[in-house]
C-alpha cells in the first residue's frame, strides 16, 4: 500500500483500563511494527444508557508513554483546546515532545461533550470561537514566537516557551467543521477524521477529503472488530465496521484514495487484538 502509516488508538472509555494494561497495549503496538499510538482526551461520559465512564488524564498518560516507548509516534486524538489555557497546552506539548525524543504529534480539536464541560466547571460556550483563538496562540508559541494576544476568550502577554522546544511540534487537527478547519489547516501538518464522520468507508473518506484541499497529511480512523468484536464500540448508523479479515484490501484502497495514515480503533482494544491484527497485516518481527 502507498506508504500508508498505520497506528492504533488506545482504550478510551470502552472499559476501565489501568496503567499496566495501557502500557502493555502500547508496547505491543510498538513491538508489532505499527507506526503510532493515540489516546483520547475525555474526562466523563454519562447519560447515554451506559454506566458512567472516563479515562485517565491524557497529558499525564502520554508523558508516561513517551518515556516508556522508543519508536512509535504518539499524541492525543484529539486534545480539546477548551480544557486548558492555550499557553499551557503548548508547554505540555513541548515537554512531551522532549521526553519522547521528537515523536509527539499535537492533535487538537474544539471539544464537544457537554457532560464533561458541565461536570468539571468548564465553559462550553462558543467552542469554535474559543478554538480559533487558542489555536493561534498554540501554533505561534510552538513556532518559537514571543506571543502577545488579546482576544475575547484568551489573553497572553509576551509569552514564550522556555526551555525552547528542540523542534517545531507538528499539529494535527481533528474536525470536519469548515470553520475549525479553515482556521487551522493552513498551519497544520495533518488532518484527522473519526470513522463515523466519513462512514468508515473508502468512498466516504474520498468525499470528505475532497472538501478540504491542501498539502497536509490525511489521517483516517478505521473501526475494526477483531474476531467478531466484543461490543466495546456500539454500532453507529451509517458507519459499518471493517472486519479484520478485510483490512488489507481496505487499507490499500484507503491509501489509493489519498490517505497517508490509518488509525485503527479495534474492538476490543487489547494487546491480543493488536497482535492479531499485526499478523493479518504482516507486521512485526
């Protein structure tokens, strides 16, 4: 397939996952020859007919994973700009990139889950407008600028990153909103689409990708049940899963459609599933 990078998303809110299992999955991803690991940025889900659930703080876990892996890229899929002040996001990104030796990708989005905003006392008003301001501050700081900015939601005065990052941390934007992408894609290294946004199909990816011209890398999440799945990801209307046995031709077609990266959302997301899919794809030692 056309130089397609393949990564794996770590467990998000499918079930309670402790650190030792997260680490085991991440190390299996690296050992199996995949290119990257990704972690969602969510604090709380409730009110959808399922038990309350959440995940560990994504920034803390990514820092630990950066120190515990050697080769794979890693990043949030994606970090909400509304959860932290933009200057702090830039500083955390620079620190994790330093720990990882230049393997960090800063995935950013506006956020959407009203439950977690309300539960943790965060404003969910005008998330896109907040994203626009935050993104400008973050990308300018990561570019090495001294930044003074006064907006409606955020303000910084002669801010800069010290110690200076060893490189310019790449930014990936996860969204299908024209306003978010209009503000960010001219400055981003990559764009990511969640599987339900494009119907988890090659045709859907092609149609969505064509709406956003540019020279950035194109990344698509792909929902993949392993051995029939475990029901960790409830089915979404209009986004049928790609069975593991069909994954090779699917990824080949996705690459031919212009994708530079596929991020596998496995069901279940376990170390065994990662190893099984690696065998199907002919990866690993």
